[in-house]
C-alpha cells in the first residue's frame, strides 16, 4: 500500500522524525490548502501539528471515529447513518455528508485464490462458524455474553476470533467457561498477510460485529471477501459504522437495533442455511455493483467535498455543513 501511495503522488514526504513545529512550518511554507488528519486522538498521532493551524482548511477523516472537540479541525467526513442530522450538535466540526458510506475502500485488494482448509485453520470439519476478527479490546462483556448465548443455542457451532495475544485468548476462554461454554468452542486465528487473511474468510459462515465500537476495516474485509456481517446499530460514530457499510452494499436487513434482536437474527441465520445462502448470493452480486467498493465513485464524491470546503474558504465564508 505504501508503495502504491508513493507512486500516486507528485510529492511524498516523510516527516515522521521531524518536530511538530518543523512540520507545521513546512506545511505553511509550501501553502497546503487542505490538511487532513487521519489519526485524531490515537497512537502516533500528530495532533499538535493541527493545533498550530498551518493550513486554512483542516479535516478529521477516517482514523478517529468521533469529534475532536477542538476549534482547529473544521470538518469531519461522515454520512447520514454515521452522524444523523439530530446528532450534529454533539460535534465541534461541521459535518461533510457523503452520499453513501463515509468509508473509502480499495477495490484492488487481492484475495488469494487458494484452497483454504478448516482443519488447517484449526476449525472443526463440520458445524457453523461465527467469526469476529476485530481487535480483542472491542469485545465488551455484554456482547460476549450475547455470543455465548448464541453458541449455547446452536450445537456444534464455534466462534472464530483474532488472537491479539495469548493473555487475551486465555481470558476469553475462561469467560466462555464461566458462561457454560466449552473453551474449545473459541478458536483463535493468528495474524497472517492480508491476502491470506481475506481468503480465510470463506471458512466462516457469519461475521458477528461488536458494540459499542463496531468493526471498521475488519467489516469491509469481511464484505469484500464475500462473508455476510450482522451488526447492531449503536448511538455513536464508532457504533454505527457496520450499518453504514451494510447500507452501502445493499444489505440493510443485516442491521439490528438491539442486542436482543441481534442475538435472535444470528440464531435464525445459522438455523436457516437457505436464507443465509441467499444473502451470500446478494452480497456476491452487490460487491461489484453497489457504492461501497466503487472506488472511482467515492473518489468523485470526496473530491467534490474538498472542492466545496475550499470554495467556502476562498469566498471568505466560515465552515458549514456540506452535503455531497
């Protein structure tokens, strides 16, 4: 990805070793018009660069799913599912409303065309496979309890999780046992190169989203790989991403509004192979025809958003909500 990006820009400058003051001065000197923060308040962020206001238009985008709560970020890229109109008052930024999903996706990502084997992945040869490849810190007790009740209702089913570290895996197994579920029904996947990771999604039957922080990249990984995802709509930006993606790929029926309905639908889908197979067929057809993975269409929309931001600045107008 880094190589692709470097070859796509006229200038690609690595400032990781420079101070905040040096970076801000450089940005100001070369007259950057729109400065985009892809990190927000996350690890390795360079928020202090933005606090120095080196560019006339500054944008919070994709990396931090929420408001920065500051006066030095003018806009946040979103959509109407992520930030409904009635929620705008909770954001310090003005909202840029994308027409489909706020999330950009790369339709050139490679999925290895290899035969993947359940046994090789540590999965049982038969039985329904639920999966969630989110980072383990997103697994909150109420959702985990919901998952355990789902497993209890479906004999032979397993839950396939990402192994962040051995401590998390052991703790999750202990919590499963405490809820009456055998530790062997939690299977942990090691991290592997992305094309291989995407390919192994075909071994799973249904991706179960987390709450209050949904799957983000992991959700688009699943959908790009052809694996249906079940989500529960939350109240915040981070908890509404799954719904945004499912709407953009034409599968709103996989969005639930409560954990109770989420649990019922998971059991229903696992108990009805024909229904789930029909959803898989819709997903396979929609992957190339709906907006979620239409990178060219997204590019046009994001360019229109940046154009509108800068035209307001050039006209001497304060930032305001923009609907693309």
